[in-house]
C-alpha cells in the first residue's frame, strides 16, 4: 500500500538517473555535453536536492564533479585498479570485512542514494547474498576480540528500518561488541531518511552508537541536513565526518576551511581527510600528497586544533589507516 512506503523512499525514487534529464536540468550546452560520459559503468544516481545545488550551465561545480559522470572516467591512469583497498582479501564471511584489530565492517548493501564518481567500492561484488546476515553475525559471535561493528556499504541507511532493526538487535545481543558505527552519506542527499522510525532504532539500541557521515564540500549542507544531524546528536550519539581530498572539489585551503568550519559550527567533528583510493576511473580526482600536506599545514594556522581532520591513506596490509604526516623527502 502506498502509505507504507516511507517518505524518504518516495523522494529517492525521484533521483536523477538519466543523463539526458540532468543535461536538461542543468541547461548544459554542446561543449559541456561532449565532456560527459553518457553510458557510465557506474550509473548516475543523484537526489534532486543535490542537483538543485549545482550551478547551471557549467561543469565547473564541486557537486557536479562529484556526481556527474565525465568521459575522463574512461581514461586509465597507472596504478588505478579495480580494488585498490583489497577488500576481497579481507572478506572473512559473506559481506564482512575484518581488516583491523577490534573492528569488523559489514558491507550491508550495495545501494547508495547517490553515486560518487570516485567511490572506491564501486566494483565490490555486491551480488553476494544480501538477504540475510547470518554468516556475518556468526563471525562476529565467534571472535571475542571484536568490540566494534561498522555498518557500511553502499549505504546502510538504504536498508529498511525493519532490516536495520533486526541487524542491530542481533549485533547488540553479542556481549563482546560494545559499539555500532554507521558510515553513511544519506543525510546529505536525503535528510528525510532520519525520520522518527530511524531515530527510535538509534535510541533503543543498547550499545553506544557512533555516526560517521561523508562530506566533501560545504555546498552539500543546508538547514534540513543540519536538523537531521542534530536529531542524532540529541540522542547522545557523536557525529563525525570524513572527507575525500578531491581535485577540483576541495583541493584548496578555502574549500577545506569552509567545510571544516561548517562542520564544527554544527558540532560535527572532522575525523579523516582521505587521500583518494586509486580506483579505476578516478585518476582525474587525485591530489598529490605533497599538496594534501601543504593544505593540512595551512589549515592548522586558521582553524581550532579539533577542526583538523587526520590526513590518511588506505594502504592494504597495514594494521590501521596510514597517517600522512611527512613526505619521505622531508624526513631526511
Ligand atoms: C577504514 C576501515 C575501518 C575503520 O577504521 P577506523 O580507523 O577505525 O576508522 C574498519 N574496517 C575497514 C575494512 C576499513 O576500511
Ligand atoms: S556514498 Fe560512499 S559508498 Fe556510496 S557511492 Fe558515495 S563513496 Fe561510494
């Protein structure tokens, strides 16, 4: 019945998914269109509210660059591969990745409300059985060293409240698990997802929840987004943010400063600034680590200490994310 479909799902159904429609909506001209990839392998998926924040008649916009497929994605760059973070190697049960001590990550779904062109997990074998979480729960139960479970994806908030409730209950029932962590971008694209039903799930959970959003530019925010995040914060759940350093999107002191300022002005803690994972098709987004370090250095001079994200890189085989602090040449 229609009224059983939650509002956020109905909003998601109105996403832009066709290149033709986004061309019309953004009033792009022939030159712009020539730069687009009209049959991308990773399809267009863009909530209306984000499309509305993109400047018309240009391709030079920080949200455009994050979400609209360009022909540049078809170019190959040396070192850019299918699975740069080697998820496959760390898959221990079903959709569960166990890479670091104490923490395991469940790729809960392949679905995302928006498709970021640089997504490092866009080639994940999402076909693997999403119906149940039995294998993942069994693994969590069997390893008493695990104290934290990350719900990631895809976007875990793509799951229905009923599925999330079931999963969270199963996890919370495991004695040695102390914390459940969400990794989501949903509140940025469809803040309506943070509805009464979802908030009740968070509130009822017997384990501490941490909430990590993914944000790359201040234009992604507005009052509705902040309000959704505030409702989560009101439950005593810390909200943190991680950012991917992206050429043409946030590779300037001003862009990063404005982003971090927006976050801390709303009580959201900057967590990580990620060096781009070298996934095929994202070479044009790469910012050299030299520049990343210089940007962090400049931010340190103009922001409170707590507003500076940890600048890190995913190096498969390491026991944690690897901090980028100094360049090899600078150490000598
Ligand atoms: C990044 C990541 C984590 C979490 O690492 P933190 O440093 O605790 O944020 C856990 N598992 C996997 C597979 C990851 O990629
Ligand atoms: S929200 Fe995250 S998982 Fe989804 S497409 Fe963007 S980067 Fe990938």
